[in-house]
């Protein structure tokens, strides 16, 4: 078991205070967007092994069976299959979607055959893995996720009172769901600045008025201010606006367009960099590939709550085995929480005062800090607080 030294990623949409306040570190004025915990080669965590500080990806590469366990090694190969993050959004992120496993593998193979460099800005598939992910709110958290129903989308667009949207509203009200969503989304991707300007003015106006879409218009106006003139504002109008309460989670599977707007949360995902952007970004947007990957069906937002188990864990149920996220609340009922040792795990404290005990002794786990335990090391969490546990779902069929 090792205390982790983790990298802070500075992106323009990050908060200058949220991660610093949680971890107890003095803010440096930079927009701290994410803290990465894991073995991603871009920014691996540092752990102590044999008296030396080592990147976790190198530690796993040298002894994959000992670090991962035989089950994880057979299922995922010699790599940690998940990445845990603290995510702090002060401004809207890019509108994006992730491929499924088959699509990622095919896209990666195709771009390799075409000779596209792995670090090329127009590369869609730098690896062959899918990227399911889940966010759990640590405070109020807001974003966009999944398509509205065509009728709801038409209602929102009509409320903007922009004549240029009338044809799209007619399509949404008359065509079958998949056809309607695909046609309007495709048209929005190709629209010019005149409609973007008109929509920006309209959402600014409607954000100040009461009505069924007022909260959504307020968020769309935030997007328009953060990304002035960006055509991604148009497809963003087609997505459900959501707000998570602290402790609620949201799972994002393949093909589901989404964008986080603001808030602090714990995020876990499959270890992949495959992101297809739809807008709200200066980065590459591949419209043709987007239309192949996006699932054009209405997808209402389902906030997740964890389910308590007999061991004291509260587990978020997700349909993937790349990761398993749970919440531990030692001290709530006066007892410690003992964890299994079937797979590698990362523990992150987000509140209270807790300690983690393993074969080599006890480590205090202050708020904002994390530890890594390889497979085979059973650990016990004591104290009183809140700890998020990321591991692999070895029970998944």
C-alpha cells in the first residue's frame, strides 16, 4: 500500500480554488481542472517501491501479475484499467462523445494504417479502448447529457422564438425519433455564425425570464459566454440539462453526447484518451465520425445513488467491469470497513479523518489524499469520514 503523489492538470475550464480547498493546498492562481490518480502514461501517480519513488505505470509494467492480480491481468492485460480523478469545472467543458469498444478498436486500427501520428491534433483514436465514465458530485454539479426527446427539443427551440429554427422544429415534430435527432444534429453541425449569434441573443433573453426551460437557458447562456461564437452551442440545445446533488452519480456510456458545465466531483473512467468532440472547443471536430458514433435516441438522465452492501461499502452499479466505484463511510455505524484484495484499488478521502491499515502498517489519509493498494493486499479503513474506492469489478460476467 502506497501513498500517492498525483498530478494536477491545468485546463482553462478548471477552478482556481476547488481542488486546492479540498486538498488543503494553497491556490496558485492557475485553473486546476483535474487531479489524476492512477497509471495513465500521460500523468501517472508516483508511489514508493523498494525505497524509491516510481511512476505507477512503470511499477505495474515490471510486475503486472503481482500488482494487478491474475484475474485483472487476463481480462485487461498488463495495465491498470481505470483512472480516478477529482474534477473541478468552473466553466463549461467541450461537448463530446466516446466510442464503444469495437468502434475504438476499429478506429485505432484504421488510423494506424493511414499513418496518422498518435499525437496528431486530428487523431480521433489514440488507443483501442472504450471510455465509459462516471461522475459523482461532491457539491452541486451541473451539465448536459443525452438527447432530449424530439418533442421536448422542439419545445425548447420554439421557446427561443428564432425563425431560423422553425424548419428544425417541424422535423423534430414529424420525423421518427432517430431520423429527427440525426437530421437536426447534422444540420446544426453545419450551421454558420448567423444562427449561432441569433441563438446567443435568444438564450440571453430567455435566461432572464421564468418558464419551463429557464434553468437550461441560463446554462446555455453560460456556455455561450464561455465559448463565444462556437457552433457547438447549437447541438448543445438538444441535450438534457441536469443537476446532481452531492453524492449523486451519472454514468456515461458509449455514444452519449455530454458536457459538464460547473461543479466539483469524483470521476472514474476506463483508461483511454478516445474523445470525439462536437463543439465548445478549439480542438478538432470530425463531423463525419461523430455521426457514426453518436447514439441518436432520447436518453433521459438517471441520477445514480449507491447501494449499501453487507461489508459497509455503498456501490454505484454500472454496466462495465473496467471500474467499480463505491463509497466508504467508516465510523458511521461505529465500525471499520474491511476491503477485499481481489484487484488493485485506489482510495480517496473527501471528508473527515480516516486511516488505512494494510500488511505493512497504518497510514493516515487526510482529506484530498489517496493511497494505492495492489491486488492481494487486504486493507481496512477506520476513523470517521468519507472515502471513495475505485477498483475493478471482478464479479462482472
